[in-house]
């Protein structure tokens, strides 16, 4: 999504701007009800829940989603003429998806990145999971407000991912998650809800800017060539999660730098070591395989991700999810 767009049934075309015309159009298209030019109540044949929109301050608006879909539906954000960034905070029960250039990115739930930042010059789709509670808060920000801040606090990662690539995905900080939860626990039809969500939105933006300023990347940025080399190795790791971890020597050679420099720059870029990132993503893959219902035993999944010892796999899995692999295992029927 992006500042205002007009959602439509089965596929919603979003045209975000600072007005509320999109809400009336969406409500009509899906057969829902628009209340007080702020709340869209989903029709019973689509699901249960609401969307809430309000302007916070000049240049900042917010859309809050809290619903359970009973049939597939996707929100399409088409390119907008308005110069905006969309901060999509997602703490839903299950993984939702954002589709960009026909590539699906998982967002939400306890194992996936929960903050997507999108440039409104990019078309995208938000695809909620059916029969699971979707809780997402989307802050719509005038680019001028963000770009002025970026100019005073240069950050190569933000500039290349958001300004050039038009997107980026982050983990939601615990403080920001609590803020979104406070909105989810509020009563959307109460007169005080509007004030609550406005206050939370400003705090979320404050949290993001503080984290941005504190990041190592903003203090000492990587060069464009260094960043491209490090990202190349990260993409290699993510494409080979079913294999064993390659050596640091292999990765540093791929990046064209010494092992010491490579390890320092990788951690500066991604805030973790290559091995830690690889292990975490491998465990996320294991989680999906455990739930897939495609395997007869946990041991089969152990071999699928190229581990030889169940005890090691279980310890790595427990370290991330605080439960054993067998607790999530769905046996093949």
C-alpha cells in the first residue's frame, strides 16, 4: 500500500493520498459500510473486522487494519503521484505476504520481519492470511519529512533500499510492537480511539528515527561497492539454506575482501554474523517444513536442511522459537 489507494474486492486498487475518497470507493466495491469517514466495516461474506483511517499531522496519516478474512483477498497498491513512504507494521497471528515485482515477501507473525517500508512509486500487493487475525498499522508519510531527515543523517542502507530499490524489510522493535498491540487492544468505535492511534503513530515514527540515528550504518556507511558485495553474499546464503554453511573464506572471496574486513562489514550491514543469519533463516525454513505436512518424521526434515544430529537441530530451533521441533510438526497424511 502507499498513502491512500482504493481497495477493491478480491483485489483492491489502492490510491493513497491525504483524503478519504478511497475509503468510500473501497466500501462500495466490497459491499462494506463506511462510518464517520474513518471506519470501514468488512461485509460478512468477506470476513469480520475493520479498517480505520485518520490524519495524524500535516504530512502523516495512518491506516489501521484489524480483521479476519474468510476468503482470499488482496490489497493492491498502485503507483501514486503523491510523494510518500509507507511504513507497514504487521503483528498478525500468521504470516501475511507483500508481493512486489511478482516476488512474495513474508511479513508478520513471530518468525518474520514485521516492518516493511515502501516507496509509493512501486506497485505492491498486501495479501492477508485467511482465517487468521490480521493486525497491521500503516503509517503514510510525506517524503519531504523523511528526506530532510535523511539528508542530515546519511544512511547508505536506507538510501539504496528505500530510495533506489523502493522497499526494505526490518524487524519490529519490542517497544514498537507494544505500541501496535495497544492499538489492537483499543476499542475502534470509541471516541478516544482516534486520539490513541494518533499518539501511537507519532511514537512509532519517533522510534524509527531514533533507531535510524543509532545504527552503525548512519555513523560509518559502507561504500556502494562494499554494500553490493556484502548483499551478494547474503543473497547466496538465503538461496542455499538447505545446504551446509559455507566457510567465511568462501564468502569473503565472493565479496572480494579479506575475511576480517568481510566479517566486520557484514555485521555492520546486517547487525549479525553470517553464520547467525544463516542459522536463523534455516530455522525459519525448518518451521515452514514442519508445518507443511509433507514429511513422515522430523528426521526427514533434519536431512532436508542438511543437519546430521537431531539434538543440534533441536537446540538451534529451541533457541529461536522457545519450543521443540516436534511441537510444530504436522505429519504427512
